[in-house]
């Protein structure tokens, strides 16, 4: 009898859970709760945006951490109401979150996002399509394929090219290096690395890139079993672009050492300087030396849709693979990125078949299962954000945002170049400006100290957010201008903040 009561209770709980009001379903009650909940969430976001006119509040790490540490996630086994959770969220996150959309947020490669993409996000999360197979995505597959083809056309790749949406530049760069490694192995050793692993000679494989390229190259080569030491840096010119004469010398040096160069990576928009390597020249060197040519255009990819600046990417069409982050210069919410290859046969290096997902029979039938092109399995329908954006704003409209950002960078560079109390060390090619405050005749160490102080003081104050970097071990400040709503007045006011905190440091020291 007691056992029957337990079973009955379990069944009652199970039935109650099945009909739980929080399970999103197609019944009227569920749809009503969804509408009411989304309305409250949108209201909370709107109110928050109205209340804050600075990119940060200056709240300390310890205060934020303490608020969250004090919460007992399981204090109420039945859960809290949405109103309660929204109020709690306001206190532990919203009030102090960083506002990338603020015109005076000019720190990292975080772009303001577009309303059409936010509308798309509602569909993406609510319908939760998974892009790995056709029977989990249907029309979503063809929308992504359409945008892949659109990007391939902008890249100038041949008809036989292909691509896939990814989580970000690091994943896309990993795919480029993975294909480069396995293509070289199959071509020169006649083995399938998917089945047989790496040959002993892989310890000598080398990948060449500029000395200011992205850290993900080292990280990815470590994950790919070649080690961080497989990355060989190549000197840059005064504009922080790869020096192709130095590239030729380094290739020969590596061969003389008994190492095996397999690939060269050109960067179209370095993280610090936004510099674009001479892609056509690198392509020629790669071709002469039988090297895979990958282009990391995570930052600079947005130039593809600019009538004014597209020429800066000339040569990218000669690459074997490329990375583009839509969540940088295409103004999409994270995450939205893409990896592209000039020959779809390269997919064979990562393709796997699982009978329950993408059987060979389905492929023979022509069913477009995207999982074969991705190193992810479950994957969001992130392409829909770009689809909404292009359909509602258009290519020219979207491209104009990046053009405005570049215009702001050029304004900033000209302004600082004509001031005696600043030093700017490059000509901005995209939207990054690297400089330092030098109000007195000091040493490099004193300049490092004052500029480090300025960056921290501005962040802690919250009126603006800038960042810093190191150039040849010396601290410099950096603006990354992506917001098309940032005005020259905003830029001048941030520079005034730099001077103010620089003077404050001088008085203290």
C-alpha cells in the first residue's frame, strides 16, 4: 500500500511538471504567459536604458561579487516569480552592466547591436532550431546557406567555395588551421589524419603570421597538437603590417632549420591597430612556397560591404580560407561569425557521419545537413540575425555604419597628431587608434605609469570606457571606435577625461 502511494505521488508530480506553466508550448495559456513575460522583460530593458547615460557605474568588483555570493539559488524549491527575478537581476546585473551601445564606450571590439537582429533573437531562442541537421532546422538551413553564398560572393571566392556559421573568430581560425594541417598531411604524406593521426614530422610543422596577429593562433595550434612554438612571428613595418620581405626570409630560415612551413596567416584588422596585412603579396609568397593561406578578417570583414574601403581587402579572394566576425563590424549580437573556404572539398578533413544525424544515405539523397561542415554539433540559428539586418537595413546602410566608425578614427588620429601632449604611433586603417598621453618630458616608465592610471581611473569613474595595450612593452591607450552614433564631441570629451586624470596623477606624484 505504501509503495502504491509513492507511485501515485510520483505520477502526480510528473503530470504537474508536464503541465507546468513555464514549459513553452503551443497552447493558449503558454502563449499568453510568453507574451506577458516578454513584455515585462522588454519594459525592464527599456527602463534600464533610459536610466543610464554612462557606459559603466564604476561599481567595484567586490560589491558585485558580494551581491551574487549572498544569493541562495535553491532558497525556494518552487522558484520565484518573474517580477522577483527581474528585480533581483536589476540589482546584481543590469544596474552595473557595461553598455557597449553608449557612444563613449570605445574600448574593445564590442559593437553596438541593431534592432533587426534583436527581433531575430526572439525567434532564434523561442523556436530553438538546431542547425546540425535538416530535420531540426528545415528553412533555417537554406537561410544560412544563402548568407554563406552572399559572403562568399563578397569575398570573391570561386563558385566551388563553401562556408559555415561559427561561434566566433577563435573557432573560425581553428578551422582554418585544422584544414591547413590536414591538407598538408594528406598531400605530402598520403595518410588520412582523421584516421591515422599526425605523422612524426608534425613536430616540425610551422605556421607564419605577423608579430601582432591574434592570440587565438597560438591557442589553436596548441589544441591541434602542434604546440604554441609552431607559431613563427614575422616582423611588421612601421604601420604594423606584415613585412613580406621578412616573411620570405623567415620561411627560408625555418627550412634551413629543418622545420616545415605549412601555412601563413594574414590578418585583415589586427586587434590593437586594425592594420591590414598586404594580402595579395602574402598570397604570392604562399603560392611560391606551397603554403596554405588563411586570412583572419574577424575585425576587418565589415569592409567587404563598404564602397569606400573594400579595396583594403584586395587579395583576400586569393586565400584558401578566411574568418569573418559578423558580431564585430556587421553589428550583430554575440555570437555570429563565419568560416569560409575556397574549395568545398576541404570539408572532407572535418566531415563525419553519424547514422542518427547525417547518414551517408541522406547525403546521397542531397539532404543538406550542415553538421558535416562544422566542428560543433548543436548550433544556434545565428544566421537569422544577419538575415533580418540585411533585409531591413540593406548592404549599403549596414556598410555606412563601418564607414562612420572609420571616419571617427581618422578624426581622432588627426586631432591627437596636432597636439603636443599626445603621441600617436600609427595611421588608423579601420577604427582602432593607439596612442599615449605624454604631457611632460618623461621616461618610458613614467609614461607607462600615467597611462595605466588614466585607463583605470576612467573605467572606475564610469563616464567613458577606453582600454590599453602594450607596444614593445610600453603602455599605450587605445580607442576602438565602432559606434556610428559616436560624435566628434564625444571623442573630444573622452580626450578631456584623459587629460583630467593625467593631471590628477601628476598632482599625486
